[in-house]
């Protein structure tokens, strides 16, 4: 990756995180001290290819995730999940990097424009805040203090994701480490997500890469609460249920491939919700194809159909966390398995880095008459290699020796070569 020219940015900075309730126990977690790499000044780039990549990645994840949990409400943030995995990708090499690039749909793979594109994407996300819209996005690298993180990796993380490094005692006090990470995530999501990681998930972990997002956006044209009325909603393969429907107007209409869509813009014009209705009789996990979705969003950006569209939209409050937010099986199924295997190569992160140990995400989304409040966070845990971290995974899956000896003298009492345990 080309990092371009360097700027003399400060290496040490205090994290701008308010103290928050930690996810485990409720004690106030102090803001961590963050070490930052040197962010390169990259040439101006178009962030839209990365937005398209995150959209394609998000559709892939939702399709695979829904297939595993049909009939369940699912919500996640492709942006935060892609950012956390992107931080891991910056430390990957060889077949590990290639597999991650394919699943993430990274434009140009690991080409020379990647750093500039990631930097443009990060800056575009930070520019969405404005009148009527509160939006914050944060990325962070966490490492055990006994491990060395490559300086080049920290430079790349600062350049592409504006991320710094904080220390957490994964190996000596996983409970404290989990509390520190969860406290930071709670602060970044205004208290909506408080238990992204658990002490148990940090076993053998040397690094945790996190991304968090918080949004509170008011509709450009709010729904009138007096017009919210109960109505029938029919889940796939189930009987109708009664839910509250908000009634109002959308700003545009588009259709493609049997899908119908309406645009619901937020104040300021920088954000919009697109509500998509599948063809009648579609399966519960139906998703539009990438070309159909592109056609719909392009038409809506151009103004959609003539006039306003009358909309009846259910008022919903969605939440996914805990076991439901485990993305490891989904990502492995999509082709990222090399990043989780014993041969995973994250040596650009650290010579002490092993494979990905877990990928966890949590998200909330509340859609109501005045607007939308959403929060999301993702964490990628990278294991420490056994030899360097003082932990050992040892499988006796080939011929081995056994020795019984006297502790005081070292005298061997028994010595055995086990060639085939099944032949004993």
C-alpha cells in the first residue's frame, strides 16, 4: 500500500471519549490513552466506489445471515463491520489479504489507490453531521501491552481509518479489558451498545479492532403522530399481525426487478432512508440484486417518480447483539475462512499476530415519527500467536513421545514413542 507523504502529526493523543458505564458491572470506565501513527496526506479520491463496495458486502452478509436466521429481524451496519474488518485487512498479507479483499469487495484489491480511497471514505463519513442530524463514527485499535504492533500498521490505520492504538490487558485481566472496550463503545454510541465483547471472547486475543457509529436524524418531513394507526402486517409464511403504521409522504418512487422503493430524506439533505418492498409472494429472505438496487438508488437520487408517494411504514425498534451478532460463521461462508485459520497471515499488524478469533457486531435502529436513531459497533479479535503470547495450543496429531521422570533427579522412569494410539 502506498502511504504517500507524511505529515508531522502528534504520535500521542488523549482519546476524546467521555467516561461511560462499562458493559460489565456498571463502573465508570476512564477514557483510554491513544497512541497514533503518522497519517499520510493522500491525494483526493472518490469515496463512492468504497460506498458501493460496502453496499455489495452488506447485501452478501445480510443474504447469508438471513439464510441462517429466517424469520428473524436482523439489523447491522455494513459500514462499521467493513471498517473493523478493514482494519484487520491492513495487517493481512498473502492469501489472507486476498480472501478478505474479495469478501469486502475492496475496489482494486490492494492497489495503490486503496489508502487514498479509504481516507476519502472516512472523511466523507465524518462530514455527515449537521443541522437535524447527529452522526459520529469512530475506529480504534486495541492491543495487549505485552505485544508489539508494527509502526507501519499504525501509520496505515491512521491514514485510512483515522484510528489510533489503545492498550488493554487481554492476557492478564480480560475482565478489565472487556470493560474498557465496552466503556469506549458505550460512549461512542451514547449508551445504546454496552456489551460488545465479553471477557470470555478475549481468551488468546492480542488485538481487538473496533468501529462504532451513532446516528440521530430527523426526517425532512416528519410523520404526524396522529396519523399513526394499527394495521395488518403479514410475515413470511405466518398469519397477519397488528402493528402501528406511520402514514405520510415520501419524496420519490422507483422500481426495478419487481421491487418498489421510496425515499425518505432526513434534514440537511446528506442522509436518506430507502424503504424497499419486494415483489408480492417473495421469500422471507428476498433481497434485490445489486443491479436492481443500483437502478433504484440512481433513480431516487435523480428525483424518483413524479410527485410525492404516500407511505405507510411500520414503526419499529430493532436490536441485534449477543450470540445473534456473531459474524464469524457468516464471513467464513462468504469466503473469508483463510483469515480465521491457522495459516492466516497478519504479520503486517505484528509478527506476533495470529488468525482472527472472533467478529462480533451489535446494532440498534428505531424508526419513529420524528426520525431515526441508530447505533452500531463491530469488533474483530485477532489472536496472539502462541509462541509469542505465552499461550499454547498443542494438538498431538502425529507420532509423539511420552516420558515419565523423577522430578528431583530427572531420572527417566518411562519413555515411550506413540506411533498410533489406535493400536495400543
